[in-house]
C-alpha cells in the first residue's frame, strides 16, 4: 500500500512517531535560541519533509516543541533537586530528551511498546 502526501493519512504509530521529531528538527533550525535539539538534527535524514513538514504549521510545530521544552525543564529541576534519582519516560517513541537533559547521577529509563 502506497502512502499519500496528506498528513491526515497518518494512521499507524510508525508514521505518527515522525510528527514530533519533525517539529523538533524544524524548530531547532528556526528558533535555536529557544530550543536546540542536537540529536533530532542528527536524525533529520529520517524525516520525510514532503509528508509532514510541508503540511504542519509553524504554530503546531512550536506547540509540540513547547511541550518537550516544558517536560525537559521539569525533569531537569527534579534532577537538580535530588542527587540520585530515577527518570522514567514512558511511550518514548522517537523522543530525544535523554540527550537534551543533563542527567548527572540520575538513572534515565525510556520505555516503549514493542510488538
């Protein structure tokens, strides 16, 4: 089955995983002073811009990245307050927060569903 270029055709988890990754790549390029995701930029070749990037507005990409930014800040504050701690990220998908956060002495676990 061939996929179309319509963003509404993203039905499977495999396809929708690329939407937040695309947002992190694009916003890292457009607004690096606000959000810079080095690992997402390294994964840029995985993003199919003709299917996602062109169909997503700057607003929706910024909203997605704002969520990542806020979760990063909350995790970092927790790590900074506790010398040793565990951070558990559930439903991680193609999330790159592990690389954005200064983990110090924390244990960072990423879990996702695997068929």
